[in-house]
C-alpha cells in the first residue's frame, strides 16, 4: 500500500478532534472508568494523547531520567501528571493541537494515527459507546501494524501464521489462519486489546488469544 502522507495526517487530525468532542461530553464517572489500556482510566488515556502532541519532549526526558531509563514508566508518569489538569484544559489543548503533523522516526505518521485510533477505542468500548472511525484511517493503520515499521505497537511474532481480514474494508494482510472482523476491532486486538477478541471470528483467533496472554 502506497502511503499518502497527507491523507494520514488528515485522518489523525479527524480522530483527535473526535476524541476532544468525546472528552468534552463525559461526566466525572465516565472519565474515571477504567479504559482498555491497562492501568489507565479514560481521562488518563486522553491525557496521554495530549502529551503526544503538545511539545512534551523535555518533560519526557525528565520523566525518563526519573524512571531510570524505563520509557514505559516515563510515559505512564507523564500521562498521569497531565491527567491532573482540568478536563476543559485537556479538551482545548487537544483541539488546538489536533492538526499537528506528527511523524516520529521509523514509525512515521501512521504511528500517531494508529495510536489515536486504538486509544479512541480504549476509551469508547468500556463506556459502551460506538467506535466507528473512517475507513481510510483504519486501512492505513492495519497496513502499518502488519508491516516492518510498527515498532512498539505489534511484535512481529504475534502475527506469524495469521491472516488478518477486515471484512468491512475488504482488505486482508498476511497468510495463514484467518482472524476476521471489523477492521478497527482487528486492529485493536492485534495491538493487545484482549477485550476485542470476542468480536472476531476464525481459526486464528485462539492463536492470537494465546499470544496476547503470553505477553
């Protein structure tokens, strides 16, 4: 699949604005609901998306030093710190920064797009809200996570011998036992969200489930 960077940037901006709209409409109980992202509530997931857009580089370096180089712990600390801000502040910052053209080394612009698509589901699914992102963004993210640049998203061994079929998008990736379902649900499952496994079908689903359980 040829990557149209402009389309990827546009899709990422659209999803960030959708998250800002979602966040603005949630009450305190909903914000405190555990998300699908382990250890984070809905508010903290949103805060993570804000930190990824708003020039948190220096703060991340400081957090990484405090965490003795553990980047996962540093990311967690930064998200929790950001989550202490008023929700209106988080919404405003996300709206103002939604159009930032973020393209990190290796993963490129599809990395941040995949991040907001998956985290959007992390928030909506536990709240019982529909997660129906546009097809072009999901298609680009699936192509990304099944390629060679999805560093930090999907370990290559997780998808070995599996064929991912996004039935709503009429696309498939890989060879082997089928893992079938809506594209966004396939994407979230291969990115480690076990809660989505029940929405999928095919002989590859038990294989994927075992691999996710094994870490």
